[in-house]
């Protein structure tokens, strides 16, 4: 597991961009963390690292936003997903393997995540702008990512 402390949204985006540079293009990245943790900020960084600059925002109402960068990116927000019928209806299973899949509120679909997915837990601290990232699945790139 890699642990990284971010002191600002800018640093969070930088972390996302560094991670983007080690992706092959078909990974699933499962994000865990409360409202306002920084899941979308982190996703914005991954997207910018993949050459996507247009407004990356939480796809809460759309459920999934598709972006095309160096590789396709499918950005999910599972906040409103309550059961397997809801999940099926998003097309989730069809998107797997088609590009980089980034999932906000992975808590809500934990049993349906790919076993080899990259897991990122984002926690707040007592400092307003500080976030702790715990990243599983990228240990081989720890020196570069940290
Ligand atoms: N170190 C940091 N990293 C990321 N965001 C930070 C940090 N410090 C403060 N913030 C603030 O926290 C908020 C994070 O918002 P963001 O939309 O990324 O959260 P989220 O986890 O996607 O929330 P939601 O569950 O509502 O989608 C922003 O207002 C951002 O400015
Ligand atoms: Mg969000």
C-alpha cells in the first residue's frame, strides 16, 4: 500500500496525474471517501494526465461521464446506486475493459469491483486542506508516485 499526504487540491490533482502516467489504459480505479473528500479533484488529475482538459465534474446525475484522452476514460459516480439492477442499468459491466474506469462511491458497489482494481481511500484530517491517500495496487510505482 502507498500512503501519500496531499496539502491542497492542486497537490491532489498532481498525484492523480502521476498515477495517470503509469496506467496502461484498461485499469479500474475504485475511489473510497466521504462527501468532499476529493474524489473528483483526484479524478480531474488523472484525466489531465491522460490529456483530458475539459470540465471533469462529479457525474452524480449522469452516473457516468465518458471522456476521450490518450485512452478512453469512464468516470462513474455510484452515490445513487442502491442495488444490482441500478448498477446493470448504468452499463457498468459493458464498460469494463474498454478504457480506464474511475469510480466514485465504490463503497456502494464493493462486491462488483474487479478483483485486481486499484483501490484509493481518501481520508480527511484535522487540517482543512489536508487529505491522506491510501493506494492499493500500484506498489511497483511507489517511488514515482510518492
Ligand atoms: N488536499 C485536497 N485535495 C482535494 N480536495 C481538497 C483538498 N483540500 C481541500 N479540498 C477541497 O475539498 C473539496 C473536494 O471536492 P471533490 O468534489 O473533489 O470531492 P468528492 O469526494 O468528489 O465529493 P462528492 O462525494 O460530493 O462527489 C473541494 O472543495 C476542494 O477544494
Ligand atoms: Mg465527486
